[in-house]
C-alpha cells in the first residue's frame, strides 16, 4: 500500500484510528509472557499523525508540513523519551548535507507540547515527504534453520512503516530517500534504516548517512560535566549492525552510536550545554561510495530497544530476548569438537568418536591440515569425501580459516594511511579484503563450501577496522571508502553462507548479519594454567559473558592437549588419567548451555572415558531446551564459597534448572535464595535434585524460594524446577 499524504480519504479508509485507551500502560511483562503485542500502524483521529505501536512501544509522526517524530514512548513505564523534534535522518550527497524530514521553530527544547506542533514549519531545503508505505517486517537474511539444533526456528514478525522523500532541488531530481521503521511483534523494539535510490542518469557520491537523530530526554542533571563523562540515556538501548573491535562485547565494538550535546537545548541545567542528550547514529568514518544510476544504497540498521529498568539482569534479559527474536540463527547450538589433525584418517577417527558419543559436529581447528584456499580438484575431492563420510554418520563438519594476522604481499596488504606502506593493521600485517587477494579469498571460500558440502566456517578476520590507503585495490577507491566497502564485502559473504545453512563462528560482533557464535570472552594464556585454576576461571568467564549474550552466542575452550604452553597439570591428556576434571569441565560448559572448543586429537581414549563423555552429552540433550534458555546470575565464582547460575524458561515444562558449584576442599551445606520470577513460577514449585529426590516449595511474595543445597568438595550439583 502506497499512499500520498494528500489523499486523506484513502488514508482514513486504509489505516485504523488510534484510540485513547491504547495509551494505557501494558500490565503484561513481555519478558515472561511472550504472547500478544502485535505491531500495527494507526492514524490519529484528526488524521494529522501516523502512529506505530505494539502496546509496548509507541512512536508517532506528524505528517505535515513535513514528517517529524513527535512521540516516542515506553508503554510499560509511560516514560516519554523525546524532548525535542529533529530531522528523521540526514544524508550527505556530492559533498553537501541534507536533512530528511523534520520541523522547525521549537523554541523550548526541554519538552514537546501538543500545542506547539501547529506552529512548526518545514524547511524547503530539506527532503520533503511524498508518500508512505506499510509492509510486513522484512527478512534481512533469508535464513533457513536447517537440521542443526535450534532453539528458535521462527523468523520475526511485525510491521514496517516506510516514508519516501524527494528534494525540490533540481540537482537532486531523481533521488529518492526512504526512511524505514520496523516494529517487532512482542518486543519494545524498533529497527530503523535509510535507503537511497538513484533514479538519475548519472552516478552520485554518497558521503555519509545519519540514519537516526533523536532529541532524547537527558539521563541526569549536572551543572557541570562534559559529554563524554556524563551518563547517556538508559531508557533506550541502541545496537546497530556496524560493530567490530574484537572485544567480544557489543558496547565496546559499537562504531556508530554517538551521544552528543544539543546546542539548541538552551534551558538545560548544564552551564556549558554539554549534556549528552542528542542521539545520532552513523558509521564513524563515513560511507564515501559511488552510487551508480539505477542502484540503491542501504544504510546500517539501528535497533532501538526501550528499557524499563536499571536492573542489570533485566536489561540483559531484554537484550538477549532481542537477539533470540531478530537473529534466530544465534539460537543454533550444535555440540562440536575442535580437532587438531594431520591427516584424513584422524578426521575420520574423530567423526567416529563424535558419532559414538552423541556429538553433532566436528570443527578442524587452527593448525590442522584443512586449507579452504586450495581450490585444486584433488583438495576439493578429498574434503567432499570427508564431508560425505561425516554426513553419513549425521555429523556436521567444518573448519578454521585465517584471513588477518598474516602478510600476503605489498600489493595486497592493508596500506597504512600514516606511512603509505603495509603494516599498522589491527594485528600488525593483514590483507585488505578489497585487494585482488582478498576478493579471490572470498571467491575461494564460496567455491570450497559449494563444492565440498562442508557445514561450518570458523573464520579469523578480516577486521574492518583495518582501513586501507591503497588506491590500486579493485574493491575500493581509496582510504575514504575502504572501511565501508570491506565491511559490505564481509557482510555479503556472511549472508551468502548463512542463507545456505553454513554455521559461522566469527571473531567479531557480526550477529545481525548472519554469524552464529563468538568467543564468550577469555584470555588465551589462561588455558595454560593448571586445571584447577581453569575450572574457576571458566565459570567466571561464563558468568561474565552471558549478561548480554545467550548461552548459544558464545563459545569457551578446553585444552585437551597443550595450548600456548603450560605443563601436564594444564591439559587433560591422557584423558583417562584426568577423568574427574574432564567431566567437571564438560558439566560446567554444558550446564551453562555453552559449547566449548574441546581441542585435541580425540574425545576419549578408553571405554570408561567414552562412557563418561556419553553420560554428560546424554544429560545435556535431556535438558537441552532449558539449558539453552536464559541465565539468571546468582553468585559469581570467587573460590571462597558456592557459586551458581539458574536457567529459566516459563514456556517449558522444566521451567528452571539450577547449577551450583563448590570450589572448597570440604563438603558444604547452604540455604540459598532462588529467584523464580522469570521462570514464570508464582505459587508452588517442585524441585528435583540430581538423585531424583523431590521437594515442594511455596514461592514467596518476591517470587523466591529458600533451597537447601549440599555440594561435595570441589564438586557440583544441579536441580530442576517444575
């Protein structure tokens, strides 16, 4: 449906009217009850506004004399997030900036009143609203679940409101700018992006796109304080698909969110007017691409999640649910081994061991004899045969491929803008994705997966932070466009693989473009420490790495053989000699729903070891649904007393599963408080311990039970809750 604003009759016929009762606050907790809250577009009773809402989030737009967002409200708390009206976006074309939409004349920028809207004017130099369109939520990646275990196999649903703008400037005739707002069913979440359509007969230069501009209510009142030191608004969480930094954490990887001072906000408390209350979203280094006649440019996508609490756990649960919905591929979580191989027979032996113990996938680790860059017929034939061998035993297979941290040549490496020579990249030397070698690497990876049928790609780099000053690389023109073009090539490769069912372990925060897993967060040299140290450190890594990541989004590490040094006390081989430690390390990871890279030549060395591995895998599969559900953080491992986590899922029969550990050299008995609110348990609960003993408990007024636990020295135990 495409409607011109001038056709008010069509507008009235096609769009339902917003009712005042819909402004009432939601009484249902969307983090506990997943049903309801469908997204829809409404018109105001006076037909002056369009409203996008799902009962959890409301965003309203005044349509004339130009489109402007006038209301952004959290319908759980009633919090109004807007204090001033800004352009809907900003584009820089052929060296000149243009605002998209927006209204002017607001003299008080601390708040917006309904009465002031009638006096606001449009600027004729801005791109002007032409029409709007309502569509279903787009599928950004045409992902299909495939046969790997996946917690959520559904693509998200919702509604998208698209505003189209044109400029009255003759120089910009034929250029359409579309601003897209996608609202999800069931979440207070909106995704926003901008597209530019070049319908002229010549190419244009797109220098930069600011796809979101919001005059947001400030977080704090401070008479003095600089923008970089004051708090940014916590009522809205921003995450875009333009993030990289090898930090394994979004907030440190983000390259697009900018909280700025607003000079127009003259009545703020801060004397220097430096309160961070103006949100702009754009890639730091710009876009700087040539858009040929007939081509369409798409900006980064910004996800805007409204928050209703300062509580760390609740905020983390909101972010984790966002990922489960908008990137369902991140809920895939196959059980895999990390093989170090020297020949094909070792690969077959590992496949046999995976099949015998219940493992589901085999990844050839770094240092193995897999080379995906070898496109010779003999190499393709070899790996196709090994893939067929694995598939015949229902085992997925894949491997590691290095892009960064290597030197190719002066012609193909990233050129430093400081020296004009190779070097100075994130890891010293690195190839440029836009070089001849980089483009060939991309094609070789595609060819390898097409021809061999492998299922998993564990890639190391490239890192798009590595800008390149070369002017001879075919994939980019120079320094200005090098970051954007390398990122776009990398995303295209991830999309291509994801849409063909390839599982991707990636080195950076590319979840929104098709990758499945990243490291949970660790220091590599710690895997050379004694096993006793590793156990506590691993539990700390799991605890710390799952506040904003689901269990399936992160992987850990278990060195079956030596890794970066360390003596016999650091490794598990011979496995039969360290069976207690081997089992506990597995239980720590599987008990958290987190896959680890069990790196070595084999999963077992004796029948006893084999049966131990099988028993852990069978236990994990029995409780897989709840173990892959959200984690409630109870007590971080500190080596002084018990530590533990609680898995919760109100939609399962087993609504909670508690994992607790004892690092002490003596048995302990404790009474601990177990919070069951996010498990959806409000009255009574039956708790079953690992021996099968059941106890009944009454949930108190704050949704907790007091549970007596006994844990053996340097051991663990678990409880399920129904």
